[in-house]
């Protein structure tokens, strides 16, 4: 097992891509804390991991609330004594064309997707600096690199996450901490499941590998980046997009 005895926090770990990331880290021996705004969903996922012999616990964590983040870190470090892996996965969309986008929709998306990752990372890096080791992975997006009409707020947050990743990587590297980002393309989740056939067909024409990605594709990227196999990789963006953007 590649992550035996490691302590991990996955924000938004209860469902979607975060759920698969949590399951994958736990399958490699990590003790995973699944942060969620919906504690019931996070607990359901944590229980299913425990039922398979893994170590997983749900914690109440809304990344737009500073006190939640502080409480979650106090709980994890109090209980486990350390934090080895942070995956900033929590993310939301509030789409709309630029000219009609409400200021509150801009603020909310930046608050969760970017500021949430900043606040979690700040506490994680402080702890990891004491340990002189640790790994952070930020889940960005292909649209943070390419743009996407109707997603000014989301694309700005995901592009900024890449800048944050590189700066954190520079600041934390001397203490043995690695920070990387993953930019998934279109991944088969509840969100993309709602796309109609016509939009799906249009998408396929733009993906050289001819299919949507799976949440497992993203989780495997996270596992690689936090494992020792990637111990000379920091400040990078791993594109997992079927060749859609090169
Ligand atoms: P999802 O909506 O299924 O999951 C998002 C998770 O974030 C949920 O667990 C949700 O509870 C959590 N969350 C939302 N607001 C939160 C908050 N304030 N505090 C804590 N948690 C919060 O979406 P997903 O497709 O699984 O997306 C996961 C990540 O991957 C997101 O950052 C998303 O932007 C990114 N991403 C997804 C795709 C895709 O095609 N699905 C592509 C690129 C990037």
C-alpha cells in the first residue's frame, strides 16, 4: 500500500470526484477525512469505505466558513496528530454570461473554489511545515486554461487555483512539501450526466480519445501526485482531459 499510515483530508469528499478520490486514497492505506457541507452524504461515503476495511471519517466542513476550516484542522490534528495530504476538491458553479452575471454569483464561486482552497492550504502548510513533509493537490479544470463561455466566475477561480498552486509550491518546497494541480476535462458525474445527447455528441468531437473521463481517472492522478512515485514533481498541472487541450 502506497499511503500506509498517511492522514488525508479531501474537501467535498462525500460525492462525485471527491468521493472517488477518498475511496482511492483509503484503498492505499490512508486514513481519510471527508469534508462535506452535507454531513450525511459524507458519512455515507465514509461508512462504505470503512465497510470495505478502509479508514475514513466524515467531518462537517464548509470551505467558505473560516471557523469550519479551523475546527476541522483542530479535529484532525488533535485526533491523528498530523496531516500528510490535502486535496482541495470542493467546487461549485453558478453559470451565466458575463454581462448578466450577478455579483453575488461571482463572489460565491470565488469564495468556495479559490478562497476555500487558500484557507485550507494555509492551515495545511503550517502543519506540514512542522512535519517537514506533505502533499497538496488542487482540483482545477480544463476551462481554467481554455476559458468557457458562461463561466467567467468558475474559469477565473480555476485559473487562479493554478497560480496559487505554483506560488505555494515555491514557498513550501524548502520544507519538503509538494503542491500540484489537476485540470480535469469533462468527467462523467451527475453534472455532466445532465447534458443532453446533442451537447454530448458535440463534446465527443472535441475529445481525441472519444469519451468522457471517469472520476477514477482523476483519482488515479491524485494518487500518483501524492505518492512517492511523484517525489520530484511540484508546481505542475496534470491535465486529465482525453487530449482535449494539449
Ligand atoms: P460535485 O458537485 O459532484 O462535487 C462537488 C463537491 O464539493 C461536493 O461534495 C460538494 O458537497 C462540495 N462542496 C460544494 N460547496 C462546498 C463548500 N462550500 N464547502 C465544502 N464542500 C463543498 O462536482 P464534481 O464534478 O465531483 O467536482 C469536483 C471538483 O472537480 C470540483 O472542484 C470541480 O470544479 C472539479 N471539476 C469537475 C469536472 C467535471 O467534469 N465534473 C471537470 C473539471 C473540474
